[in-house]
C-alpha cells in the first residue's frame, strides 16, 4: 500500500513537472496534489509509515551493528589466515633457500674436486709426455752417436787400407 502511494505521488509530481499545458493546468494539478496530500487518509498512511520507521529504526540499527561486527570478525579471520599463509610461505622459502645453499656448496665441492682431478691428470700426462720426449731424445742422441761412430770407423777403415798399400 505504501509503495503504491509513493508511486502515485511520484507519478503526479512527474506529470506536474513535465506538463506543457500551461499555467492554469499546472495550478489545477498542483491544487489536486495538495488536496491529495492533505487528505486524512494520506496523512494517516504518512503517520503510520513514520511510526513504522520509528519503531523499526532500533531493529535496523541493531542489524546493521551486528552485520558490521560480523564483517569485522570475518575480516579479522581472513587477515589471520593470510598472516598464517604468509608465514607458511616464508618458512617454505627459507627451507628451500637453505636446501639450495647446501646443494650449491655440495656442487661447488664436487666441481673443485673434479678440477683437482683434471689438474692432476693433466700434470701426469705432461710428465709422461716429457718422459717420452726425453727418452726419444736420448734414443736419437744415442742413434746419432752410434751413426757417427760407425761413420768414423768406416772412415778410419778406409784410411787404414790406404796405409797398408803404400
């Protein structure tokens, strides 16, 4: 009923504001609207509506307060859950960081050991190559000395035969 009355009043106001029938028609509509507003039945509904809102205001206020408290409690719960989640994430990151650091140290030790092993292998290979070169050089020197001795002996044998013929 109240909504119907408000709709009719709104309709009347809209018509008054939108009427293009001129001043006399406006005055006529305004007078009828005033009469309708001042009608005891309308005033009775207005009074009942005001009383209803006066009676309902504390209930509405209580519901709003309860809703606000519930919203605050919900927000606090969500904040607590977010803080707990953030703490869990921080713990996970810290654990992962420690594991990564430990793995990096282990890998660094393995790389250092591999580098030492490679260095030792290169040194050993270099010594072996040096020893082979020295041995080969000695063989070459010995071969040259032997060849020189043979050549000398051959040369001396030639000279001896020349001396015997003379």
